C-alpha cells in the first residue's frame, strides 16, 4: 500500500499547469522532492530541484568514468607501463622544475 500512496503523492497532473498552478507545484517539489508530471495517464516528465539533478548527473558521470577506467585497466599491458621518474626524464622535467611549481588541488 505504501507504493500506491507514494505514487499518488509523487505525481502531478499536467492540468495543474494548465490552471496556472505551476508555482504551487514547484513549491511542492522544493519541499518534498521530485514529482512525475502525468499527461493522459502517462508519465510526461520529472520535476526535481536543480541540486538533485546536478547530483544525479555527477553520479552518472562518475560511473561512466569508473567504467572507462576499469575497461582501460583491464586491457592495459603492465609491461608497457613506465615509471613517473622515467616519464619526467623523457620529458626533460627536473626535480627543481617540480619544486617551483605551485600546489594544485584535485577534487
């Protein structure tokens, strides 16, 4: 029964927008979270706070990057790896070059 109550609570008929009640719907989304807009008894779109959308998109991007990194590491040949020191030598970067570089923050 909780699923039925949740479905009713989390859906909004598109007629509310047609009646000029969009502001009320947006307030409800801000207070209680995402709502599914129904049109002709079918889900038309999902309304959610921008922060929630950004968080979801960040999680999707992270998952894609993890999948790509995992695929690359699975296919990588450890014999072709080079050490950081060898890379710096190949690029002509000295310890002094690194020492004078400003600190960089990674997220």
